[in-house]
C-alpha cells in the first residue's frame, strides 16, 4: 500500500535535499573545471583549533566521503547520512570561499567566450549567406510567377495553331484525294 506524503513531509524532504543539491553542483563545477580550489594555499589553513587538519584535507575528505556514500546507493535509507555529509562539505566549502581559496577558472571562461564568439561569427556569416540565397530564390520565384501567364498564353496559342493546322491538313487531304479511315490508315481516293 502506497502512503500519501503530507505537505509537511514533502517540504522537509526538499529542505533536506537542498544541501545535497548544492554539494552536487559544487562537485560538478570542480569536475568541469569551472572553479579552481587553491589547495596549496588551503594546506596552510587549519580548520579549527580542536582539529589540526588543514582545510585542504578536510574539504577533500568530506567530498570523498560524501561521494562514497552516494555511490553506495544514497537512496532513502541513506538520506539522513548524505544530508549530514553534505552539510559537512558545505561548511568546508564556505570556509574555502571565505578564505578566498575557491576561484572561478578565468582561463576556461575566457576560452569559452572566445569559442562562443567564433561560433557567433560563423552563425552571422551563415545567416548572411542564407539571407542572400533566400533573396535570390524570391527573385527567381517572382520571375517564374511573371512568366506563368505568358506560358499559359503561349500554350493556348499553340493549341489554337495546332487545331488550325489540323483543319488545314484535313482540307489539304480532301483536296488531294487522300482520305483516311477511322484508324488513320490511308485510303486511296477513287478516281472516276
């Protein structure tokens, strides 16, 4: 039997998942090299007086522990543990930000901007080419539309001329004494 989740439980679950989402985003940014953690500097900063561990080690360990639990299922049964580890990670991440040890990767951002500018330039050129081709096709279509009545008149005139020529041919055949039967075969005119 499926139990309906109350609004209070749903809100509580969302609040619990927020630290997890924040840590996941941080890890993703690290892997994508969108941010850089200055671990050399972080080695000289102690987390707190009771724990002589450097901030670099505390941050790396907390992220590693968080990921290990996440790989082990991380589902509903482990949610409270994941939230606790995520909160621990966030404390060290905040300390690192406060100490200025987490920076945006400006070189990567610069190369991304340059790549986007190249793509934008290429798209702009492609757009101009397509607009030019579109204008040419419109001119050709307009010219074709103008020639349609002329072609229609020419076809009509050719049909009329063909009918007239057939009549003249029939008259010529009758005058020359050559006739055709219904199948189109020649019949010799009888001469009396």
